């Protein structure tokens, strides 16, 4: 869940909803990573070490986390009661999505090496170790279950193995989700420090030119989606973040109008996507602020493949954010 973005950022687009599964599924938002922590107030060697550690963790998180969540959501979409597991009377059996166990093994080794990098970041390192252990356990269980369901063996044993697999699988899913949340929070804490320091250094050395403004409004977009991508949130806090995003985006647009030579050929597309995200974010904030319930027609559309068309929905704002990220990435390729 990573494509490289210039201006000292790495960014990845991921959907907060899984549009391939038969039921809505929420996965964590993408993580922006500082490509360099050179602007950190600490010594350069320490800053570089921290940057390398973060990059290792973020690269694996963005590669694996979304797929794991989508596999869980796929399973939950047809197992109606996670407390008891499959009954054997399900009308449809979707199974699960595979999780790349080879990639997990590589990341487990990468995490072990990252944890050795000094200075230690105790909370992040501990969260990373717990996360990758939980993911490795889940990956093995999902691999076994995927073979069982993809081969439709449940049609031959009256769901006997499916029922036996459920308890450890459900427990592992819950454990992974808990560790995923803890790990992503710890990444964001350290990553925000690096991004803020890098932007401050860029503003200090180059001023409020397009490189700084681009980095700044993308960072604001990240903070905004982190809040309004949730099912419920503080509308007043969201309005403040939205105003900050709008102010920086407008400043960047105005800068390019006066300094057209500073922008690459992809700027017009990025500008268009900033507007789409702005509109979707406003719709999302208004729906929560004004406590506007979904109409019956909208409720019918709140499913994979169509939920993004509902104004004020999590899916629509997430889709707009992902499109913004893709446009930003293309600008720097």
C-alpha cells in the first residue's frame, strides 16, 4: 500500500475501501515518508539513521498492510458471524485474498536490521517487531485457508476444516489489526517529525517557492484525510485542517500563475486533483458537521464499486485523495 515523490517525500495511494470485495472494507490510510531527515535539529548522522529506519519500516508497511486488511475484509464479507465462524450454509463463499508470505519474510529480516540502527526509537522498534510477528502469523494462516477455499475443499468435507480454521484465524486477524494500528501510529509520530523538519529547512533555504508549497499542501492533505477518513470525527478540527489545506493549495496555484516556468507539464493535472480533493473534503466535513444522514438511495450505493459516488462518504474523499497522490507522484517522475 510506494511510489516515489520528489520534494523529500515518499507517498503511496491506497483505497480506504476495498472495491473488489463484495462488502465495504476500511483499511488504513497511506503513509507519507520523509526521504531525508537532513533538516532534523539533531546531528546529521543521527538524522540519516532515523531516516533510513523510517524508510525501511514504511516501505514494508505500505507494501503489505493494505493487502492484509483486504484479506481480512474479504473473509468477513461472507462469514457473517465472526464469533462462531462459517456455518456451512453460506450462499456464497469468497474465501480470502492471499498475503505474500515471501514478502513478509523479507520484511521481517528488514525490520530486524532496522531495529539495530542507532539511535534506537524504542516505541517504534517495539511496535515494528510486534507488527511483523502478527503479520507473519496471519500470513501463514491465510495461506492455509486460501488453499482450502480456493480449491473449494469445503464442498467435500462439509466445511469441517473451515470451521476448524476459523478460531485461530479470527484471533490472528484481531491481533494483527491491533498491532497494525499501534505500528502505524508510531510511524506517523516519527515521520511527522522528519517531514516537519524537512519542510522547515526547505522554507529556510529556498523560501515559499513551489517545492516547499507542494510538500506543504500534500502534508496538509495527509493530516486531513487521516481525520476525515474516519467514520466520525471532530468537525471543527476538520474545518481547521481543511482551511489550512486550502490556504496552502491556493498559495501554490497563485505561485504557478506568476511563475509558470517553475511547474512541470503535469502541474495542471495536479491542480485539478487538488480541487477534486478540496470539494470531496468539504462534502465530507459538511455531512458530519450538519449530521446529514444518508438517504435510502445513498445507502443502496454505499457498497464497493459505487460508494465513491456518494457525496460526503468516506469512499469519495478517499478516492479523491488517492487521485491527488497519483497526480503528485506523476509530477515528479
